[in-house]
């Protein structure tokens, strides 16, 4: 830690119990001025505290491990060096990272560095501990780091000399960051300082630098800078790849020679199966930091399993969240196409065909625009955006959407996935000003009274089930459409087995297999099967004649085939919507006079999530979801389950049949008209976030790193000596992680406690 930070520390007197195992924390009293201590006495110790929060150190939010902000091991190393330096030690002989330290999104942590008295060998034991701010002076400290420090007697290295050895192969750091994200380690801009990597036999060379906006002052080596250097190990394949990201768990022989560096040239060499040594120099080839041995172990498999479990099947919904007004900007060369309010409502096919013609013409016109110098489109069309504006395409709380315009949203969502940055969706009143919406940079917005709102996917709240007066599907006949398909058969069995339905009317465009009917009858249900295309009004009317229903379940399943929007034929789109969205509209129309207890629709997650090649799925799914919301607004029962085909849409994985049925049961009693059962793919979403390509819809589920501009580094790595030190015998044994009471404390005689108001002070 540099001297300007040391000068900003105010010493306080520790409480009598601070020096004993299990003693309380010192009462940091700002009212009592205490004289500054110089170098601690030989028999004394040092206790220091610091305050850490994302508000004061926002760059820490760029270090995400399995979705949580963790304090990097390099930051814990820097904190240990602070206390050791104040105790007169400039070498960390042994460091063990006992447990990770999560950084809370809100509030702050208190950090404590305790350095013990010097023993007969001239070494001092140290610990780094933490606890939540505001937990009280008697709250226990949790130890995260333990180790030994001493006064270094060895001589600084002579630098690295020449560059990478002949034959060293360059490696793409960006590709490694994307791979790390898929493995659970997401690096935001502050931690993307790895600029260049060369891999050689048994060693890796690298260039690292801090981005602009990140201050190096106040640190020995900035944690983000040293962390970037360590990522060269994985990028260069220096240690065996076990399909898991590696994290530090122990170190030895750590010395910081020259604090405050912004850029480093680094050489890492393999010194064990899980260990590397590190030498880093500045642009003048002066040694900045040396690490004799650093042990890097894969993330525990249990932690990865917990990450996958946390992203297991769960109901989700779309939440419309207010967006702060954007600053002054320009809409560029955007074109605007508005839905004509005079168009016939309720026809999803009309909306989808209108959007298809519009988007195909726009994309084709951009292609015909030609390419000028530098690949820029001439005429502006290929480089501009098309804003598709509806009025009622989406429903905010208390509103009723138009399924025709919802189909527009679904199809354009798919086109947005296929052509990022080319299309914008806006739902607004005809007299709303669109300038702020188009300047916001968001791909999908609603404008209400001048306010901008954006859709974000959130987990649906669990609902405490209230006893119902009767069965969910009533006591009469339940119609199941699409009963000949996989989804229809699955749901029909579930209605009988789980909901006690005893009277089923099964309809399928190609009929219903006899074995399906027989299996349901064997369970005690009365089953009538019919061949019927429910998308045809006359056929559906004939099916329902003299057959009052108490429940409807529309399982038309997936539209036949997908296809990119730019090449999607209108006839193919019509074939896809007829048995899905249009059939749902017919069911709504012809059952409105019936006393239904349940009206269940199965739609596609692509209607909300989009996805390349999902145009027909998305248009049909969005229209079906809108129909459910419209029925709710009319006081009619309805729920849409955006499940089929399972796994359709970006960022999600397929659901097993029993998982989808469990989420169906939860949706039947949920307050939301539309439920999106999803098993999120955390690795894929984190990779998209690192690439800057995470769909805005997922920003509420995946932490998006802050933006910091990169700073280039000068120079190339060079050769030099390799420091090697013995590793602590207890390193990474899995038995660490005790409270501060178990740590070796500084002795009471001669000890002083000091506080950093922030870590670090600037």
C-alpha cells in the first residue's frame, strides 16, 4: 500500500479484548484523538479495519462468480499486504484463502486485518476477516485469509529482459473471457485488463493494463490488474483444463516492489500441478511484483451444481420497469412504421403478415443499399433502424392488448434476434413523442404519458394457494385441443391423474390415437375423441354444439417449422398461425357464453424471448399471450403458459414434461395471465453478457457489468528469473474457514488499532 494511504489512517485505541482470541472489535471512536504510532515494536501487533461497499468501490461489481459479486483474491492479498507493511513486513511468506468473501449489493462490509507479534524467527501471523456493517461491536468476525509475513531478505529480481521465447503462440484473450463466463466467472470491463497473451512450453507471457477510470493510487498492485494477469494462466493453457474456472486458494513468496502501476508485462511459469510463479515488470523493466508460487484450483463442483440448481425450472413473468429519461441524443437515421388503428382487431394473422412484409422490405432495402467505403451502407437504410410502433401491442397493468398487434411484437422480436440493432419495438399512443424512446438505445419500449417503460423478465412470486370452492377445471366436460400431439397427450393424462377430470373431449386435426383414449378410460375417465381443426370456425362450432364445457385447454403445440424472418413465406406463416393463434381466437369466440372454470392456453416462450428462426413460434405465442390478458381484462378465466416447444427462445434450456406440468399447476392459481416456465441457461447468459450481447429482457436476471473504457498497454513481455518458494502445508486443505476467534491475534502489549474509512482511501 502506498505511503499516501498510510498517512490518511487515524489510529485508535483497541478495546482490552481485541488482543485475545474471541475478543470484540475495537471501539472506533472518532471523538478521541490518539497519537500516531510509528513502526510497531518488535513484540507488538497491528489491527486495522476498512470499509468496503459497491457504492465506494463500484469496480468490484465487475467480478462475478456464479452470479455473485465476490471480492477477488487479489484484493484480499492487497489487504494483507497493508497490515503486513504497517507491521514492518514487506514479504508475505504464506497466504491461504480460506473462504470467498461475497460483496453485498446494498450496504457495506467491515474488513479487519490483524497482524500478530513477531516470533523468534522474525515472522508474524496475520488474518483478514469481515463482517456486515451495522452488526454491532460484539458481532463475530469471519476469517477469510490467514498467513505469515516477514521482513524480506532476498534481492529484487533483475526484470524480464527480452520478449517471449521463439515459437510462443499468441492467444485471443477475448475468447477466454467468453469461455470463463460459460464456466461461471463473468468479468466486467474493470477486470478485462488482459490485453495480449503468448503461450510457450511451461510458461505464459502477457500484457495487462487498467482501464481508464480505475485509479491505481492507493494499492500495492491494483487487484483488477493482478487478477487480469492471473487469467493468462487459463488463456494460455498453463495448467490442466478440467472444464472449470480456476481461482486462487494459496500463495507464497509475495513481494510488491513498486506500487501504483497501471500496466504490466508478466511472465507466469508452471511450478506444480496446480501452481504457477509470477514476475511482473513495468514499461522500464523494473520489477513491480513477484509471487513465488500461487495455487489455482478449479471452482468446486458443488458450487457449480448449486448454480445450476438455482437456475432450475421456475415460473417467470414480464415486468414493465420505468426507464430514466435518456440524456440529449439523436435518433440517427431511424425510420418509423406505425400500425394503422383502423385495421381489423383480433386477427393475429393480419398483424403477423403486416409485420412480415414490413420487416422483409426493410431488410431487403438495406441489402440493396450497397456498400460504400469501409463497408458502410449508402443511402443510410442499412445503417439505420426501423422503429415498429403499435398502440396496444403489449399490455401494462390494467390494460387490454390487441392480439393482432401482439403478433407484430412476436414476429419483430424474432427478427431482432436475427438482426441485432436494426429494429426497435415501441408501443405508444398515436400522439406520444417517440424521440426519447428512440434515443434510449432499448430495443423494446412502451411509452405511457411521456414515461418510458421497458420489459424485464423476473421470477414470478410464489403464491399461497387459497382453497377453491371446486375443482380447477369444474365438474363438467373439459375440451383438450391438439390431443393427438405430444403436448396434448401429456396434458390430458395430467388432467385425469392430478386434477380429477372425469369427462374429456379430445380434439385433434388428425384425430386422436386409440391408445390415448384407452389409457385415459382405464383411469376412469369418460373420453370422447373427434377429428377437428379448431382453427375452422364451422368445424369448431359443430364440435361444441350441445356440449357445454367447464374447461378448455388449447394444446395446439408448436407451429409447423420455423425460419428466418427475412426468408419466411407468407403462406408458411399462415399455416403456422391457423392451428395456434387463430384457433385460440375461435375458442375464445365460441365459448364466451359458457360457464368456464378454466381457459388454459399453451403458447411459445419465443413470443416473449424471441430467437433466431423462431418467427412463426414468436408471432403465434405473443398473440396467444395477448388473448389471455384480454380475457382477464374482460373478467373471463384465462392463463397462458409459454412453454411449448420446451426450450424455445434465447437463454433457456428444455424442460422435462413433469417439470412443465408442475409449473402449469402453479400457473393455474397465479395472479398473472401469462406465465413463462423457464430453466435458464446461466452459462449462456453470462457469456452473452460478457460479449455485450445479452438481450435487454434478461437484464433483471443476469448482472450486467458496468462500462469502463479499455486502456491500451505498451510493450511486450520479456524473459527473466523465476522465483520459487515453498507452499504452506495447509494450503487448500478444505478445513479452513473459522471465525476470527481461531486466528492468531496480535499481542496486547504495544498493539494499536487503526481504521481506514474506505478501502482504499484516495
